[in-house]
């Protein structure tokens, strides 16, 4: 970090301490001004690329208000279908997270720097994990929709791939913080590598790994609400249908169900994480 050039405070004629002022021509001040100018230019460039148009926002707000007025009262005719779609959404996230968790643990042990049996092989695997994590679930879901067809199975497959990258990355970071002494002590007793992992490594990181999986499950529930927009199942199908038909009462009902579902899952996940900590 840049350190400002300061001199010890001096006393004035009355004996009070007087802080020495830093001249504006100080190298540290000039560097900070330069960095601030560069950041301002980059931000302005981002605003230009993002095509920010406040006038369009102002002109569009009345339309949003009109649509919101049309959404009341909510449509309550197909609540059984909507709740079934909500349950399907939770099922997609739950199955995907569970499968990704089971696949991610051995993968995270393999790519963690302190437990990897082969650093040379771990590097390309770590790169693949980063690629899985860097590509959004929606993209993978689109690919699997093309491969296996429309429906929740495509959403599960797409979410497994992305979640595998996220969980393996976070688990590997947790494993790398484990002290080496217990692992080395277990290895010195003649225990095999699998026993070292099972009896020395896993117990020390299990609470953290479970917390990571719960957090990913919570995030996946939110993500799965829009998988239906690309044909991968869940309550997003109803959202897309309501938007396409400009059926605002139905959209309000589905959105309310989605918010209730996500809120319950968030609270449940937070409670479980507190129990594990």
C-alpha cells in the first residue's frame, strides 16, 4: 500500500501539537491522484459500453407502474400447478447440489496444493474446475437442453457442472488451510492415502465443506427459478409464459410464490449453517 509521507507533529507557540501538512506535490499524493483519474476514466468507459440511458429509464417508469397496476388482483386459478413448479425448482437444485457435492470432494482433494498426489496433473484439472465455475448455469443448461431435450433433467445436468466447479474450488481452499501436522502424523503410522483423507483430513474440514454445500444449494435454488426460461424446467417456465402473454396477474402470483420459496430456503440454509458452525 502507498504510504503518505509524514513528519512528526510539531508544537506551536502555545504548546499544542500541530499536524504537518502534506504538500500536494508529494509523490505519494500525485500517485493517488493519478490512480483516481485512471479509475474515473475506466468507470466512464464502462458506463459508455453499458449504454446507460437515464432518459430511457425515466420514460419507461410509467409503463412499469401501469403494468404493476394491471397485476392486481393476482390470479389464483392454477395454484396447484405453480406449487408443483416450485417443488420442481427445489428438486432441481437439491439433486444437482447433492451430486456435485459427492463429485467435488475427491476432486478438491486432488487439486488442493497440500494434498494433491501430482501437482502436474492437478494444474489442468484446476483449470477445468475454474472453467466450470466461470461459466454460468444457464449456459450449461442451454447446452444440455440441446443434448437431452427440454425438461428439468437438462437443468439438473447444467447445474451439476457449474456447482461442481464452485464446490470443488471452495473445498480445495478450505483443505489448503488444514495444518499439515495431523496429516503427516497419520501418514507416519503407515495409513494409506485414503485412510489419511478419511480419518485425518475429512473430520477437520467437514463442517466447512457442509457449510459450502448448503450455501451453494441456497444459491442454486435462486438460480433454478430462471432455468425454465431456457426450457430447463422449474417455475421459470410459468414466469416466461406470463411475460410472453403479458399476463400480469399470473406473473404477480408466480413471483410471490417464488419469493416465498426462496425466503424459506434461505432461512433454512442459514439455520443449518449456524448449527454446523
